[in-house]
């Protein structure tokens, strides 16, 4: 598990230290504690050591942040970072590609390349693999993976897929949540603040398969209150 990009400000010794820090973080932290850290890295251009109260959970939080310090600002690939964020940049004649799984379930990312030449190298292991127009990269829960590629290789877009049982469970949960809101509306009950604004966004997320956003929306205060109210008036 590695999330490191070598940059002119980050020498190879720093890169190796960062790889070690991210590895140690996984040993110290449970998956549920890695979630908020992976989200920070996915949304930001770089990460810093965690100094929030979460760091009190153990040294893994700080090590995770130190490992992510090797990441530099880079453009997103494609128009979606849900549930996997993909970034790339060219530095000193080398293209770097890194991916972050923001969710607590495995994800398959399909990366679409153009002008693919030469091997790709995974920074954590040094393993090489041949490039093809479409390459599948599997990410474990909250995993971060980094690769080097020839600078001339273009990364066009990426698509993601999650395990079918997880997708079905998430969609079933969403349908139930929407039915609970409809039940409250049929009784002319006031909805919790923010519910009406969330509903169209939830339906859009379902259609676009924005799994991470959808899960967070279902865990929001408004939707949890709707579920509790619907249970009370059964």
C-alpha cells in the first residue's frame, strides 16, 4: 500500500520513508480509522501529518499523514472521484499516477491510456507491468497506490466498479430511505431541515453511481432523522 509521488522537493530517500510510513499506518489503524484520512487525501492536493483529535487514536494516523506528504498537487483524471480519486502529473520526465479508494470496500478501477509505451512501475513494490489501452487496477478498502509511467503516456479517463452485493445493498438502502421520506410526506409531517435539498441530489447520485457520496448522504443528520421518524409512526 503506497501513496507516494517523487517530486523535485521529495528525494528518493523521502519517498522510501513515506512508503514505510503508509505501510506502518495500516498495521496500527483499523479500516474504520483510515476512512477519514483517505477522504482528506482524495479531496486535497496534498496531505500533512494529522494533528486533529483523530491522531490520538494512535501513531498510525500520523504515519498515514507522513506517508501522504510525498503527494504533490496534480490534476484529476476524468470528471469523477467517486469512489476512487485518480490523479496524474509529469515531473522531471516521468509521469506519476496515483489512486485513492475513499471507501471501506474493494474497488476495481479501469484506467484508459493512449500512446502507451514501455512498462509501468508500482512504487511500493518496484513491480513492472506492460501497459495496454485499458488497465485494471484493484484497490483494497482505503488503499492508496502509486505508479510511474513513461511521460508520453496519456491517461484519458477512468471508470470504477464495486462488488455487486455492496452495490445492491447500497441501492436497497437508498430506496428504503426515499420510501421513508415519502411516508412522512404522505402524513404531512415536517421534514428535517435539509431533507428537501438532499432528495434530488440523492436521486442524481443513484443514476450516476456516485457510491461514496450516496453513502455519506444516507448517513447525514437529515436522512437519519427521517428514518427515525418513519419508524416511530409505523
